[in-house]
C-alpha cells in the first residue's frame, strides 16, 4: 500500500501534528499552548527558513493527545489558524 494514511492505529503513542504555525514560534510557545491537556513528553519543532513551521508534540497519555486535537484544531493563534491532528505516515 502506498500514499498517505492516517496513523489512527498509532495514536496510542500520544503524538500529534501541529501545522500552520507562525514563523516566530518557539518550543516554549507550543508548551504554553498544549500543557493544559496533559504532561508533554517531547516537542519537536521544524522551523526551516522560508517554510511554514510545524511541530510534533508527544504526550505521556495518548488520551491527552486526543483532547489536544479536539481543543486546538482550528484554534486562532495570532494570525494563524492551527491545524492539529494525528500524524500521517507514508507507507
């Protein structure tokens, strides 16, 4: 099977994708946005010059990841509307 597929079966790892971030976003900003949903294990920010930043946030408890998606997907953050979902894998 090829192409992008939802990693819904892999949501048990507590990882979410956060897209459409402002160019000046920092890891601390992401921590401030998501800490209320649960204990964060890891934040991986991808902020390459000239590209729209995105991040992966991993929660200790996978249920917290679901809550974060529900609470922050479509959230207006500055001039940006966040896209928060389970990550996709290529496979």
